[in-house]
C-alpha cells in the first residue's frame, strides 16, 4: 500500500491547482468538503443555462482519486464495493457504492478500469479520507496496492451539448494511438475513457456527464492544469462555453435526479431507499454490507421521491413534508428549476406516499405548499451519439 495522505489531514482548507485562475475570473468561493472552490463566476442562472444550451467548464479538482493496482485489484473491489468491478472492460467506467457493515452508504463512487490490473476510484471530496480508510481496512488477504492520487491530479469537466466540439477545438490536445486505443472523441461512448496527449504528458479523458448533460471529465497532472484550463476556455469561446461553479452543478444534478452524498445518500440510508438497489450486486459471494443488504431496511423505512410544486417558492433541505397534519417525510434537496421554470425537490417519504401523482404538502417556512410526487429524473437530456 502507498498512501500520501497523513499530512493533509492537518490542513484546514485546500485549494485547487486552478485557484488563481478562478480568482482572476472573479469567482466567489465556498468551502466544500475541506476545499475552497468556486461557487459561481457571474450568475447561477447564466452558468446553468450555458450547460443546458452550450457548454460549461468546471473545476472539480476537489474530488478524490485513489488508484487500486495489483493482481487481485478486481477481486478486491468486488469485495470492498457494492458492484462487480472485476468484469469491467478496460477503459470503461461504472457507478458504484461503498457500504458499511449495516448496508449504509459511506460514499458513491465512479470506478474506471484504467489499465490492466489497475482501477481508478473517484470519491467525493468530503469522503476522501473515509473512503481511503475503508479501502485500506478491507485489503487484507488481497494482493493489491492503494495510492491516493488526489494531490497529484487536477480534474476539469466540460459539460453540455457542445462539450465534444470544445475538446476537439483545443489545438494541442491530441489523439495518440497508444493512449486512445482506437477511440476518438466522436466514438468515445458513455461511461468510457481514453487517453489523449497534452504538452508531453497524457490526459485521461472520460465521458460520464455528471451534470446530466453530455460531458467529458479530464484528469490531468496538477502541474498541467492551468495550461489546459486556459486552452479549454479559449477553445470554448466560439461555442458559448463559460466557467461554472458549484451552484450550477447543484441545480443541474438536481434536475437530473442525481443523489448527492450528505443529502440523498448517507450511512443511515440503504441503497434501495435511494433508488439505487440496482447498483448492488447481491449474488456476489461476499462484500462488505452483504448481510444487511439481504435483510433490507425496515418495512417502514422512508424512500426517495421527486416532488414538483407550482409558484416560485422552492422547498429546501430539511423542510418537512406533510400528509394532512402528519409529518411523512423531509426534503433533502430543492430549488427553483432554471430549466423547467417551477420548483422541484427530492425528499425521503414514508412508503405509503411514494406513488407518482400523490399530493402532499411541504412546510415552506410556515406556509403550506402543495407538492406532487413525480418520477425521477425531473429533466432528461436529448439522446446524442
């Protein structure tokens, strides 16, 4: 095992390798997961609509990257995570969950089969150390090595329908057969990855679209991040690309019905409650949390639903959901949807009130607002190649 994390446990707040670029662009910052990250540059609405209509550029270098290598890497991840990763084809990605023994969600992750006997695990910033500690604790008996690469890598995302055109317009971002393995930006599929050449080094280019739009995520050496960020901004001008902060990320992912750790996901929540039962492969011989998952949550455990309301007042996290005078749930995320033009929210509610079409009330600061249970996602992008 190789880890480079002990010193940064003491650091109160970290900055992205792109921090000065954000300052130069006039970003407002927020503390997120132990990092000081841009929340917006100009307007939440402008940035949100840019991603829906053209392209947005995000710095998500606060995400954690953990390398898992060795002869047992696949078998180890099968045991450590909820999914079956050992069969993941080379340069493909899979969404997975890290569970604890009670079946609760320690974090949600994206895992890449990045090379032969090598995987890249991408975790949420706020859960970086919890994920590393859990993986280390589960490696006994496996021929596997772990390395926390978070400090070495920057992560830049280009999201939106023009994302591919923006990447193709970056002059020095080049295809090279030994890195791309026959793939191109045009043929790179959803939840797939390839390498590209950039100023004498390589960039790991993935296509997962974490905002619900088509999108590419670029993992680059931290020392190369500023040059690549500037090149993307320059290439994107002709396509309407704008830098975007975490506020736009949050409304985009909410419209896409994507759960966020700390809101819809947590250690007190089993995957099936959050609509993620399909992520857990229960026919594996063993994985952490298997017994609890097979037992399932309590019959009356609350489940995640979408809520749609009228007007302009949006339900916010922790607001109470009512049926008559009885509390039947709680809001986990909510906003006035920039795309749909009305408020939307996700909430955990009692199972009896989960069916689409059910009308409930939300207590919005003392005022009851009618809310209708709807299927997730609220918004789905048009299919593209």
